[in-house]
C-alpha cells in the first residue's frame, strides 16, 4: 500500500538541512510538478495550476493518489483506505527567534498560528465520505500527533483552517508538519487540493484575511482555443 515516506528514505537532494525560520509562507505558485525542496521533504503531491476550482492563489498541491512517477500506489483490490500522498515540511524553528542581536525563546504567548486552505475534489474525482485529509504535528518526543482531520465530500469552495500552536511540546527547534490523505490508493481519484499555507507568530484565530495580490488562474488571451503551459 502507500504510506508517507520516512525521512530516512528521502534522497539527499531533497533532504534540505537548512531549518526554516518564521514566517513560513507557501502558495505553490511555481511550475512544479514537485513541491520545492527548500520547504518540503517529500515529493508525492502534484503541484499544478489546473486541478483546483477557484483557489486563493495561482497553483495548488494536489493529493492525487499517484506516486512521484505518476503511477498508482497499488493495483485494484479489495483493500480499504491507506496512507496515500503526504506533504512533510522540513524542520521549522519554533524554539527561538532573533530580536536584533538577541536570541529569544518562543512562548505560547507569541501566538503562533498555522493557516491553510483546502478543497475536496476540485476538477478531479469526488472524494468519498470515508476518505480523509489529516494534518499531523511532530512533537518534542519525535511523535506525530493528529491535530486536524476532515472527511471527503463533493466539491465546494476552498475552506481556510486556523490552528494555534497551544502546547509547549511543539515549541522545538525541529518542528515539522505533515498532511496525509487516506483513500483507496488505486489511481488518480479522490483528490484533495491544498493552498496558501502560513505559519507565523503574533496571529489570532481571526487572522483569516489574505493580504496578497495574486492571480488564481491562467489569464485568457485573444486566442481562446490555445493556452500556454
């Protein structure tokens, strides 16, 4: 079956050692097809500009149940839902930050929030009620803790999720976050789309406004029957 790729199995080319400092902002507004190694440790999702419906910005990460080589994880079978595509961040420093020449410890009062947008199905195959998209945080003990989950549904508008870092177990120098979809891993179906991920301090649960000027689709020119790839 399919599963999130262990860090030990990831090639050195993509296992970037530089720890990310806040703010962390990713909108997938680049060509792809893989997420950039600067931020991400695996390459199972498909970065594209054509599977989602009205995303908040140009480009999304699609959990399409295909490997990085575009192949199904397993053949048709009676097996139920498995780990499929994963999107795992590089290390993020939630322990300290620079204030001038001083190094300061983060505390819970720094109000660090993660936000992201997601959509089920898009222009792809409808997700089943038994499908799910899950978010996990890695804690100080190296354990992955589920912090958010949603079940499959038919296509709708992108929804934004706000999650506060409200536990000291995550205020570590090597924090990571990982999205995983669970589905039947037999082909390009039951899709989820992820966009506009932001992890910053000094936020609140009401900090949902996207203050960014961005396109969310390829502009249509005078030659309507042609497009640029």
